[in-house]
C-alpha cells in the first residue's frame, strides 16, 4: 500500500516485482493462506465482554473481499484480464479465498458473536461495475453467496460495503441474502432501485461525497445535499442517509454534515 502526495488514503501498490501471482495458471504455487488458528482472540473477547449488549451492537469490520483480494495479489490490470481470459482458474482462486474468509468468519462468530458483519468489497467505480455483470455472476456471486450464508447461519446480519455503482446487480445482492447495502452512491438511480427491491435489502448512503467532502466546502452546499438525500430517498423506506464512504475526510465538513443529518433528520421523521 502507498500514500501518494495529496491523496486522502492509501492505494494498493502492486508492481511486476512485488505481485504474488505472476502467472494465474500457477497461482497455487505462490498464494499462501495464513493459518486460521494462529490468531489470539483474547484481547478481542475482553473488549466484547466489556460492552453492554443490551444497549449496544457489536459490528465486525471485514475488509479485503473477494474481488479486492484478487487484485491485491496480481495487480488491477492483470486481475481484470484474468477474469475475462481465464474465468475457470479465477473461479478456483476466488473459491479458495472464500474458503479462508468463511473459516475466519466462523471463528469470529465463535469468539466474538457480533450482531453485524460489515464486509468490504468495492465492485465498481462511480460510472460502472469493474466486471461485466455476467462475469461477476459467474465468478464472484457463487462464492460471495457462500460467505453470506455462513455469516447468517450464525444469526448475524450481513452488511456489504461497496461505495460504487451496483445498480446492475442489486437484485442479485438481495437474492444471495445481503441484508444491507452500505455505500450506495447517488450516481445509482436509488429511487428506482428501492422500487425494484421493495424492502428486500436495506440501503445506506445517498449523500454525494464529491459534492460536500472537499476542502473549503460551502456550508449551505453541505446542508442542502444532506436534505436532498433525506427528502429523496427516505420516503421509500428501508433507507439510512449517510455519506457512502461512512465518514467525511475533512473534519470541518464532518461537523456540518453530522449536525444537519441529526437535526434535519429528526425534524423529517417528526413530520
């Protein structure tokens, strides 16, 4: 990972020298999965035991989902090409990653007993999915479904983060059991999606970070965007207004955003 000058967060830094998978047909020779039982859960359990579960929910953040993990291993360009050129081999690799994730999540359920698993896997950008929907359905969907089913078999809610376009696959997401899609950007037609889903999957997001989360942002612009999101998406139900990347990057934006979200939100629901 690398922090580049002027950017707000790290990005994967995969080069020809450091990539793990240089030949997708030989991935089993280079990909090593950490032993699942080497992790000491003592500190985590102590923290969870200190929480009043009658008043608070425990959410486990699980980053680096199937698609993201694949391009961490070989770089973004190689990953996109391999999904198209070697789909059967990619299916095997994604399946192996999913098996490891399921093993980790089973131990998480045993030792932590979270109320919610917050699973992170960005599937697109602000214009489209990274993969054609049929390729996503062929390779990612079956293994992601196994992950969702594993989590929910332990009575845990499954929330999926993808602050991207997901409109072409939202019904697939609901079909495989995702309870909440967190990160819905307004470049999706959220109202149309809400009508299509009819409550089968809740949505969190809707506030345009590109509009408000910028240096020297105008206060009225921030408040107006928060109000627009609440007024536009809340009437359909099953919706929580939120900046899709969860928290604004700029503290001065965050203060105004949270104030408007709290106060206008309260007034909205009173009405």
